C-alpha cells in the first residue's frame, strides 16, 4: 500500500509546492504524535518515499517545497535543495532540507493548579502553545463568542476583551490592534496562542519544563483569602458573610452555577477588587409573570463580544438580573443581534409544559418562537425530530440561532434519515414535530445545509428549524421562504 493516499499541487513562485497526504487509519492528532517520534532509519525511508513519489508522478515539474499532512494536521515540511530527475541516482538527504517539525502534543495545561482536560488536545507549534479557545474559556470562566459572517471569534474575562479573525495573526485587545502568533483552525476548532490570550486576560503564564505543563494563574488569587464550605452554606450566604458579590466568588473559583459542597475550599476575593454590588439583606425580586407579551422599558441589542457581565456594567445592574430577566442560566451566552430585557422580564408565555407528552407524535403544539420556543429549545440541546408526512424520526442538536434554531443531525445515521425525507438537499421545508423534555412542538425544517457545522455527521453545514413566528437571521431572506416555513408549522400543528 502506498504511503501517500493523495496529493495537491499549489503554484508558488517559479514552481509548485507539493502537499502529500499520509494514508493512516489513526486519529490525525494521535498519528501526528506518533509521527513526531520518527527518527533515524525511519526518517531516511520517509525521505526516500518522497523522492520516489516525485520521480514517478512529477518528473518534469519543479517542486520547491513538500508538505506532509495527516488530514488537516501538518506533520512536517521540506525544501527541495536540488531538482529531482526521474532516472538520476539521488541521495534523498542531499535533496531535502527539513524545515518544520510535527505539532508537538506533549504538553499539558493547568489553570490555578488544576490540570485541564480539553475536548481537543493542546499542542506546541513554532514554540507556541495552542489550546482550543472555547475550552480555554470554560476553564477560566470566560465568555467565548463567534460571528460566522465575519469569521471572527473572541473571548472576554476580567473586563478584558480579545477578538480576532480565525487564522489571523492580528487581534484586537480592548479595541486596540496587536500582533499575536497566528491562530490555527483544525477541523473547524479554533486553536489560539495560549500565552497571548491568557496574559492579555490578566493571567500569569509559566512553563514547568520538568512536567511539560503550562501553568495559568490568576495573579489576583494570591491576595485573596480562602474559606472552607460547611454544611448549609450557599454562595449567597458566603457572599453576605464576607461582603462581596456572588459573581466575584464565582469568577475567583471558575464556578459557572451555584453548586458548592461541604469541605470545598473557596477563594474569597478582596472587597477592593470586587466591582459588582454585594447582595443586600432582605433583598427580594418580583417573580416572572405567567404570561407576559410586553417588553420592559429598557431593552438592549446584543453586540459582538458582549457578556452578561459587560452588559450589567453598561446599565449599572446586577449580572443575576440580566440572566434572570432573560430566563438564562449562568453558563449560557448571548447571540449578537439578539434583543434582551434590562429593566424587567422579557416577554414569555406558557402554552406547553415539560412532561406533558410521554412519546413523540406526528402533530404538536404551535409555540411562538419569540414568546416561548426560544426558552424551551436552547443551544446544546439534543432532541427528536418527527417528520409529519412519514413518521420517520432522527436526533438533532441545536448549535445556535436567535430568530430561529440552527440545528445539525446528531450522527451520520441521523443525517441519512433526514436526507431520505428530502430526496436531495433543498431549501423547501417540511412539516416536523420537535419532541423535547416531554413536549411535542410544531415546527418546520429546511433541507439545505449551509454555514458553520460543528458535528462529524456526514454533511457539512447546519439547517434551519422554524417555529411559529420564527424569521430569518438575514433581512434579505425571501418572504416566500419564511411564509413556507410558517405554512409547514401550521401543518405540523394539525391545522
């Protein structure tokens, strides 16, 4: 079997760069790790394979550089110092000059002393440690966002905001443009230079060469006190005890929710460093109304890079109120362009309730997306979609959206079932029912993949899923297309 399964020629200067793809059944990252250990005779044989490949396929083409790839991972690259001729006896070592090593995956990352486990492995490239940006944000309690239209991503933490175009070597830090080591995109995962990101968010970064561990430390932690949680404690009680805000305790300990446990050691930030208001004794908040169709006096359109913290600071309100008034959990984030409530609860009504249905059905309740649906189906939720006409079912995951839900089939099997409904991928929607948390919700699903995708499921892109009164994310979308969706929602509701 040939070592190289395919190739690509890229024109460069007065010749070509040759990209060779390794034939491997291993995970690309695992293979890259093993490849980095190749030396001696194995490396010599690799050089010989490269020379033979060029002699056989490109005897009359000038090759300037050879890059060896495993999937999307660059393993190594070579510059040709002499032309390769088909019938010449050639010493491979004299023709190839090694210029770049494989990505080095022998690196670990610890945040405030806690070793992290990321969904995609960190690596060292060009003496720079790279980590998946989204996972880093979760590890430090920061907020990560992206804008698919501009291909821009960002991370916010400690009142600092970093944003950059994926694949770029320029970033904006608190609005100021700065150079940074180039960001890398592998299988649609954004890998960011760890030191640049962490230090500009206020962290100290140190490498322990003995253990090959990069330590990220909140520089303010050493100035704080610690407290051991006792039975009956809550974040609210502890915040009152020390006169600091719940948010500051969460941020200092990388806590996203309210769960703590007896014996847990918590960092208590200094009062001077606490910018959020501490809770007032006896403070009460009005409950959300059962049915509310009006916006409060103060609302806001979310901008790229906004977080609950930055929005709360902008309006002089608490983070808890921003989340509560918009029916959000602490680990959720806002979509740019979304309208949110500031001075009271956002509109919401209740027409369906969790657990009211015991199984998926071919008809469901027409739920208004703006008043109810967006609170019932959220980013990251996995649910069953039932086709009204055929009764076929498949699993899907919501990956985003604010005027309607953007979804992906969960697996390749689910993709195949979905495609069988449409025959071929096309925009024309079908009437479907969403079965989620014991609720059957009338909906409409289009069959054209487009835009960003996050799941390896046999199709590139995501799909539009509409409920009653859903609309497009773009003002240029055809009104006919939007009306087709609404017609299918009505059909799915049995009307």
